[in-house]
C-alpha cells in the first residue's frame, strides 16, 4: 500500500511550504461552535510570520504546527487519516507531525504528548485510548496555551479529561449497529467477538455496544470475547486459531480493522459462508473489501478515517485563527455498512480518501446519492 511514512518528532514534508515566509491560504471559514479557551496564542511568540495571498480568506499567520499523537502509528487504517491531516494542513498553510506508539503503548503516547508540549506545539490531537492516562498531559497542554483535541478515540464521560472536542465515530453506537446486524442474521449458537486490545477506548465501546444488543435480543446466542493483538499478522493468526478450535461457531465479528481482515481471510480459506457462518467487522483494508466482493464475509463498517485527520486540522486552525472564539465542536465521522452490494466503488478507485493511493485527485461521483 502506498502511504505516508510514519514520522516521529519531525514534520511531514507533504505539509511543509517550500518558503516559510509565503503561504497561500485558499482555506475555508470555520464552521464550528463551542467554548473558547483564553490565551491559546501565547505559545506563538518568536515564530516567523507567514504572508497570506491577497485574495485569501485569512490574514497572515504563523505556520502553526499540529501534532497528532497516535496509538498504532504504522497501522494501515490510519494511512487515510494521515492524508486527511496533510491535505487540510496544506490547504491552510500549516505543518503537521505524526507520532506516538506502534503498539498501543500508553506510556509512549504520553511521552510523545510531553515532547509536543515541551516543543510548544501549536495544537495537539490525541487518540485517547485510556480513560485516565491522558488527563494530566491534556491539562498541562491547556495550561501552556496549547489546545488539545481527541480523534478516533475519546475519554469517557466523567473521566475528568478536559480535551476540547472529539472528532471520530460514535463508537458505542457503532457497536450497537453491528449488534443489530448480528442478531438479524443469527438466531442461536456461539458467536465470537474479536477485539485487538481489550479495554482500549478506540474499540472497547464497540464491543460493549454489540454485546449489549445481543444480550438484550432474547435470542439464544452465546458470546466468546477473543483478544487478538495490536498487529495485523498477529490478529489474522489468532482468528484462524480460534476457528480451528471452535468449528461450531455461527458467526465471527471484529471491532477493529486488522482482526476484520483476519476474519475475512479465515472465512475465505475454510469456505465458511457456504456453511452458514456469518462474519463482519470494521474498516476498509483492501483484502477485507476484496473478500466481501467475493462473498466470503457479510460486511465491514466504514468510519471514514480520512476526515478524522482533515476535520481535526480544520478545528485546530479555526480555533487558533479566531483566538478561541470559533469552535471547538464534537464531530461524528459516521457509519456506513459496506456489503457485496455496494463494495464496488471502494474496489474500482484508488484514492487518498481510502488510503490506497498517495495521489491527490477529484473522484467523479456516479449513481444516486443515498439519503
């Protein structure tokens, strides 16, 4: 897969202007509303000013640097997120940095946040995968005048985390929708729910939502919860091992992208769809889509990772440009079931929006727009 490099503690070149003193701004006006945070521009002292194009919508501003702290920096799911981050930053004349952990190590992520605070980042976006570990660095960033947003995973209500807004899928409701799909296909018997890293807030709420729906359905469905690990190869191996030891299973479903690919591979290898076994999960890894088209698996769920990067940068920019008067606001990046009936456009186009191409392009739309 062609994609952006994983970069730690350096700016991504794709968002760097060839001339730091001349940046064009064909950007859009801020659309978000929310609470202001005073003093957010205090950390900008000493930065070189940029010069806006005469017809641009924004005046000259520093080349703000937005730091994204991620939990699985090399996972292919986040390739389109990085493209969205880069594209919005290039549009608005800003720089970005992609850092964090490869293996969902919370300590490494907190260390990356501390480094961003010490380096006086203009704004920080963090995937809050732990309910409490990020409270202190978020608070310290805000006290230093650095706005903090969460993306992809959010702190639970009541956790005390003071991040300004969340940009990502409503994870529990996504799990609810998957659970409803499961009980519509299966009447009884064992169902496996796979999760890469149990307890982490980017995926645990989905498992909780699906489990709640299944339990409340009244159907004689039993649930096995299976942990698979943080890397795609590990996840695929765990799914195959589970099936070989539980060949009476009626359905296998995952709440993360790598494990979803593992389910698709396993169902294809053992021709499980023809045996009445159902399967599904999340995200748009190419092999998952190919096997849905083949009929090996029922569905996957698109959470639009590109806009998790793009919209987060827009919120950061509008917050800084307005001195905190505009934004922040929570953004639900949505849910879409991808099945054999609607998978073709995902397979016939290769774009930055789904992470399959690094090329910037406008993709013509064909057919009706679903309401």
